[in-house]
C-alpha cells in the first residue's frame, strides 16, 4: 500500500504466505460460513453491473414519453409499468442506478479520505489537532443531519457535486471518530514503537503502521455509510433538492409516484423504492462480509 | 494411592472444530486428584493443560467439545451432566482462579458486591448477612481493613490484591476443588509468593483439593504434592512432586527441567543435550572483560510524570491531593561497557521500563544525562531522534513478540523496516538478501519470511523481533523482558541465541527483566531497582550469592525453588 520508493522488487510484500489460502478460497470460506455475505456480494455485483451497463441494456429510452401508454401497470413489455408520461419505469430504475451509485461512491470516497485522515491524525498526535477535529465533529453532530444536508445544498446550489459534498460533510463525524479511536489505541502498540526505533518519522509511522491496521474497520464503516449516502441523496432529491426531473433518479421517482399511490398506481413509487431498499440493504450486509474478508487474523 | 479420589478423570479427549478440520487438544488423559491433595499440571503452551481445566469446569468455548471419557467428581459424572446442574456445582463445589485477576473481576462493581453475588447465587446467605459474609471472605484472604475494601472497585487495587479478591470469590462457597489456572502469571515474584502461600494455606486449612496449572516447574515443585506433566495433549508423566524432580523418567520432563534457569547453571546447560553447539569465539577486536570502555553512561537520570496521570484513585485518596509530580525514575546513574551485558532488575512499577524507554530515546528525560559513545543524547529531543544517526546504533527487543510486529507486515517486511530507513547494504546486496542473511543469523527458516505474524509461533516471532533489532548492527540493544512471553524451552533457545549474537557482533546489552535467574545467566553486571531508585549494583554472581540490600534478598528468597536445587 504505502511502500517507500526505495523498496527493491524482491521485497514487494506478497499478498499471502505460501501456506495460507488465497483471497479466492478465503472468500469462498467466508461465504460458506455466512451465506448472507454471499447474498450481499451477489446484490453488490448486480448493482455494479446495472451502474456500468444500465443505459446500454435498458429496453426503452428512460426520457422518452409515450402518453398512449401512460399509467399502465406492470406488463410483459413494461416490466415495472409506466409513469404518468408513459416512460418505462424499469428502464428508468435501471438507468438511475449509475447516478445514485456514483453519488454514494464519490461522497464516501471523499469523506473516507478527509474524515479518515483527520481522525487518524487527531488520534495519533493528540493535542490541539485532536481538539480541533473533535469540536468540528461535535458541531456537525449538533445539527439534525438531514436538515444540515438540505441547508448545505440550498446554500451551495442545486447540483450533483453539492449533493456529494453535503453527504460527505454529514458523514464526517462518523469517520473521524472511528479513525481517531482506532489510531489512538494503536499509538503505543509495540510494533509502532519498534518502527519508531527503525528510524521512521512520525508521519511515516502513521501511514505505514497505523493506517493499514485501521483499514478493516474503516472498510466496514464505508460499506455502512454507502447505504446511508444513497438514502441521503435520494432523500434530497425527494424533497426537490439536488437532481432535478426529468433525470431518472430513485428519490425523484418515488416523489413523483407518491401522489399516484392514492389513486391505485402503486408501481410508480414502489419499484424505485424497492431498488433503493435493496441497495441500502446490500451495503449494510456487505460491511460484515468485507471485514471478514480483509482481516488478516481471520485468514488462518 | 488414595482408594477413591475426589476427582477421577479417565480417558478424557477434547476436540476443537477448526477450519482445517478437527484438532484434538487433549488426548485420552487420566488424572486423579485425591482429597486434600494439590496436583500441579505442568506443560508448555499448547500442551492442553488449560483446556483440561476448562473441560472440567465445562466452560469450553463453542468450537470445543468433550469427545469421550469421563470425569467423576465425588460420585458425579461431570462429562455428561446437564448445564443446569453444572451451573449449580460451579462456584459451590468446583471453582476456578483465572490467569488475569483484573479481567476476572467486573470493573464497575464493588468487590464486596461481587462476592455477595456468588454467595446469593448459591443461596448460601440471605440479604442481611451477605455483607458480613463478604467482609469475612475478604478477611480470610488476608486483605487488610476488609470493611473499607468491601467498597473498593477493582481498579483501585493492585494486581496482587485483585488476585486475592478473585481467590476470595473462588473460596466464598467453600468448594471442594479449586482450579488455579496460572494464578500468578503477570504478578511480581514477591506477590507471587504471597498469593501462592495464601492459596496453599487456605486449601490446607479447609482440607480442599486443588489443581494448579502452571508452566513454572519451580512453582509446581514448591506447592504441589503431585505433578502431572503434559505435552501436546498427552500426559507424559505423573509422579510425586519430590520424586519427579529427582528422577524424571520421561524425556520431555527432563528437557523442561534442563530449560528452567536455576542457580549455578550456565546458559548452555539450558539447551537439550543433543543440540549444544560450542560457544562461538568472540570477535577479535573485542576488549577483554576487565577494561570495558563504557558505551553508555547514565548520570542522574530523572523522569517525572504529572501526578494526575500516574497516581491511581487509592493513592491519591490516601495521600491527599498533592501537586508534586510523580517521579518514576529518581536520579539514577549507571554505565554499560562496550561488549558488556548489564541486567536491570526490579518489580513492576520500579521504573525499569521507563529507564529503558529513556535510554532508547522513545521518551524524553526530565533531567540528567544519557551519554552514548561520548555524546549526550538528551540534547536531541525524542521526537527528532528518528532522524539522528544515533538511532541506528541503539535498538530494542520488545517484551511481547506478538504486539511488537505489525499484523499486516510479513516477517521479511518487518525485518526490512530499519533497513529501508538506514540502508546499510553491501554493494550488490538487495534488501531481500540482507533479510535472508539476518534470518539465517537468528535461525529463522527462510520459507517463513513471507508469513504474517499470526502464522508464526511465539519463538519464531521473537526471532523476527531480534533480527529486526540487529539489522542495523547496533552498538547497544535494550532487551525488555525478551523472553517473558515465551515457554521455558523456547526461552532457553532465545537466550542462547542472544548470547551468541552478542559474541559474534560485539554488541552491548541492557537486559531488563524481573527474573533474577535469567538475568544472572545473561549478564556480567546487575542493577536492582526499586521505586525509581537503584538499590544495589555490582557483579551479578556476587549479588546472587550474597545480596546486600534487603530488597534484593527478598527478591531472591521469593523465587520458587527450582526443581534441581531441592
């Protein structure tokens, strides 16, 4: 991961010892031990596939309206039915995956980098850095998070980038606190002292000794907040912030369909809602699986 | 023997289900414990001694199960007893003392209440007498002022005190059989003596039977009537405590006895007979023993900590609030000669670890000088010491080989870590080749270099730690209890390895330890510390033979008599 430039090729850290099983057999074992993890990985593959190839495999143009076919329930042609403008809901749900997934990935990556770095620095060095990061996290936590996200998007402007930033900001305390706690307990560990004796500077210690060891817990955190990020993005769109119609997006689709539920056209809101639920469910389950997979202690 | 023993274990086999299939931890063993008898189960890690006791209490973890055999305890079959009945027996008839007393006590409950819990669980007392009974139980384990201590929380008590509370808990219901699983591991040697004397006195008083599980042959010899030696899940020898050490029959018992450090033996005597190699000749330019030019000279070294952090609740309660900082190390002076081994001995809290951290320049001293090869190192702040060329010349081997290796680095990467910062390679030599050479020097098989720490045994991890420490060919190595976490046979090998490396590479050692015998074997000179001060220093053979200071005398007297000297 963070190898120094001076490492000779001969020393490249090999991923596993000869006697230990490879990542594949390890993964198979983890899934056999906990089939729910297998289900989560399956769903995850499905979501990634939809995000990558959704626009290509969608049977209809998600934006093309066809008033003759408006408000039709699920049929063999329109699997999820059509909306008030006659757009194919299945195609829209499929195409929306890419946007929602991108927002989630980007915001989680952003907060992982910023929150994680702030947290490990605070936990490792302590002192004023710790106080500063702690107070920032406290301030963010003092707001109702969704309202804070609304405020940020409203203030910065209605765009996908700003949704990503807002989602990252409200998740910051979670990352900063987990990273801080993990770095703090490892600060005095024997291997950190040993590396200090080897002449490593404090920043190198942080990056080569502490960070790799808190990766498992951060990966779990990422997977959990991924679901939350999708929900947050959809929620913002639902109330009319962020992504705007006619762009296919799960939150907008649920919002649009909500008014039709009373009159019996349940499928307009139901299927995007179902997609949203499956995505969040999948990421939450994935957390445990990811931890099992990358923890070296489990690979015996 | 006794006609009908209190406990008869017959053919007991315990299996664990793991990813690699079933592992048999205990293989068809037979053990008898008579009424009023103390039986010691001795063995190294992985011998199955703890598993046997867990099976007996029926507290094996989920993966473990009693595959076959029987355990008859005063007429009751424990191996197939339903859990509800077993729960009734635990604590009342059979009870257990665990290794880490602090972990065995609930940290947020007053110790008096914890004892009451046990008494009430077995309906031995009503609510009214409970407090009085609990205080009585505390008084029985010789805790001074039991009425006050009744209200103490575990964190307010020292390790030895906590172990007394655990013993009080175990004995509260007057059980017939007490199982003590390494009851004194982690305690100081004088505390160990006090705790063990207490256990043996109490069990004798109440005519109880006890099982003492230990890796320490000396402890077993001193306190047990009979000794059972276990190796890899088998009982290899069972005999009277007096005879087993005089005439050990099994090869494994003999190996264990050889490996136990004892007065009057040499380092090479610890190794099994067939593997002894000649002592390597010292390097040519090493000065003779008389004229050690000092490599390290410590003068008036002081380390103070602010009181709030160092003093526990009880201390500040007793002493009242004072603003004076706590002195962990109080003006000590000593020197280490080139090529010399100096032992730093003392009990926990004596300041020996703080001293070693200051000498390795991991923490700053409050005042005083640390002169290394003529330069005062206290001038360089600890934070900047990593960049100093002196960093490569002072290295350390840590106490816990597991904790001191990054779980995400392979052995090779761990050994290479210092070499990446201070590349001292010969022309044309790659870091990998250097690692392999170092692995060869410490006797680590090359195919283990690509393994992660959790795939290595304790001894192998210790070798990785040593290889890392010698990678930069330092002048001074601080050994911080390097063998405290190792089995005696592994300890014997590691100590010999360290000695050979010192001879070959001409290094100096500062050997920090609580074990006087080990230090006596390794070191030319000895420094005894207590409460941050040096109470005695001098030639190690002289100090061990005629200790002057009463504290040194107490330390030596507290070491349980090793078997050979009985």
